[in-house]
C-alpha cells in the first residue's frame, strides 16, 4: 500500500470517528478526500454533506443543527411568524432580504427576517397607530438620504442611525397625532415614485442625495398642517 493510500484510509477513519462522536452516521458511497463533501445523516436525522476538513476545524457535522444553514434560518423565521399569527407569502430569499408577509388581521407587507429575529415589529399597519415621529437623516460620506418613523420621540432611532454613519439630521418632527407618521411616510414614498425617484436597491427608505429637496419639501408641507 502506498503512503498516499494509507493517509487516505487514516483520514476516512478519523472522519468516521468524528461522526460517531457526534452521533452521526455516514451515507456516502465512496470516500474521496478531506476537502470534498461527504453525505451523512446527523444525530437529529438531517441529511448533510460536510467536508472532513471543516469538521476537523470544529465546524460541526450538520449545518442545520449548528444554525448555519439557510433551511434553519427559514424554519426559524416561519416559526416566529406563526407564533405572532402571521404567515410567509414568499419562498425563502435569505435573512437580509425583505419577504412578503400577511398578519393575522390580513394586512400584507414586507419585512426582513433578521429584523424579526431581533424582536422588531411585524405588521406596520397593526402597529402604525403608535408612530408619532418622523425624521430625515443623511450620511455625509455617501450622501445617501434616509427617512423613517418611530414612536415617542426620535432620540433612540437617531442615535442608531448616527452609529451607522447617518449623522446629518435634516428633520425631526415629533408629537404628531397617533399614526400620522405612517401616513406621511407612505405618501412620501408614493410622491417620490411619481417623480421618478427610486429607493436604492434592496431598500425602501434610502435614496440618493438628489431626492433630498423633494423629501424635505414634502415633509414640511405634510407636517405643518
């Protein structure tokens, strides 16, 4: 037996030992190398295909059980929605992508899974009555304009945006009637769309610097009544 063949056998034996230690079993037909994926069935019964090299690095035998698989993220997102009486209308698109959701009251909207996992709101229509503050901020580095709504004043939200680089505050309007901020935001989005201003890719309230005059004029007119 050649030295190379002997090393291959030893590598497979280490792999099998690692699987046994984790309560998993092999499901592959032929061993190839430590850098190729091999089919296995984990302790929980999930089908997986880890590479032996990654297991040696401590990355685990099953991505689902370790919380690193898209399937796990999708299942957890659906579970959170179900607990809140909502349902997912889109196929899984990733944790950072907005998905269409329908709440228990029948409202349809979009929300990012990572926001839901962080405990943020689900349905903007159901919670919209609380929003009485509106703000407009901008990043001095990129020039990107961001507007948004919140409840009970803007201090916390502005601090969060400042940490993200949006340190220029152009407007902060507080004390609006309950739900008015949501009405202003939706109307502003429609107004920008009608004038040909589109949000930056993958966003809803982030716009190029050229939209700033339109945003400020609309907000001033809408909140001065």
